[in-house]
């Protein structure tokens, strides 16, 4: 069973997220176990203070190292393997599907969700294994970012989704954006489903999906194509898209 620990000052924020949909189903199947911990409980201060003024002056408060160090050490003792300790931080590595797939292979993840102005640098240097940012913007705390990462990781675990092909065919998993999808009715207010999808010819359907995936990536995220290993046929399709006859 995969273990996911969340260190936060606001554990109640996670009850709704972990208690519904795919994340709840994964826990019910005992595929993953969530443990949300208020790291204020690890403070050695009688008032359970976890932050202090920054040395050298400046605005805001900084999270002290002691509660985080002690909390991570306590959780690590219960782990069968060395956990990945992830700091949610706008200065971190930009989160990607590839990172989600990497973290999905780990047995134990610990997320550190901070608040206030920042973290004591010793936390980064001596406790954290990964720093992750979900985008170039700043949130009030790390909780929302941690929820995003946990959701993207858990859905990749075996037997979590009903269809094993679903995570494989998601946008970014293949390196490209996903092709368009359609369902019933075949004709809705005069807007029709492409005929090829109704043909029953699986070879043509897969070819159509591959072409559409390439077209969508070219139109919306051409940067992804720079590092994608295009086949000769895919290059030909893209050239036709760029220079239609």
C-alpha cells in the first residue's frame, strides 16, 4: 500500500478532497493510505509556535526548522523505505506528468505545506528531497498544490481507474495532447461526430486519433513537439498541417 503523509497547519482542508471521487476509492481499495498531520503538534514551544521573524529583518514570518524536522523524522521511522519529502514551493521544479509518473513509483511520499513568508533554509537543505511548483504564481499555502500533486499521482496507481488504458492515453502521458473525444448522440443540433469514429475500422480510428493528437499539440502546445520523437509519418502529417495544399 502506498503511504502519503501531508504536513500542514490546516488538516481540515484535505477532508473533502480525500473523502470523495477517485482519491476516496483508492483509499477504500487499500491502494493508498492518507495521513494528514498538523505539524504544530511537533512544536517544542509551549504555545505550539511554528514560525518566527526572519533574521536580518523583512516582512512576514518564516517557518521554524524544528517542527518540520521532528515531524519528518517521526514519519520516516514508520516507513519501510526512505520517503520522498516534497516541499510545495513556487521556487520549485515545475510540475509535469513525467514527475507524477516518477512519484507514482515511490512507496512513501511526505508533503510539506508551508504558510507565511517562507521556510527556514535548513529545511530545504537537510530534509527535503524534492521542491515542486504547480505554476508560476503564489498561493496562500502549499495545501492546494499538494492536493493537485496527490490527485495526479494516485490516479496513476494500478487498479485505481476503471480502465487501465486511461492514464496511458491522457494528455502529456504520451508526450502529446490528447485527441478530441465524442459520445452519443452522433448528431447534436447539427454538429456531427466525425464519420471515421462511426466506421468500426479500428486502424483508421487510431490513425485519425494520432493525427488529431499531433494537430492539437501543434496548435496549442508546439513546445512539446520540440522534444517528441516524431516518426517519419508523423513528420509528414505535421508538414501537411503546416502547409496544406
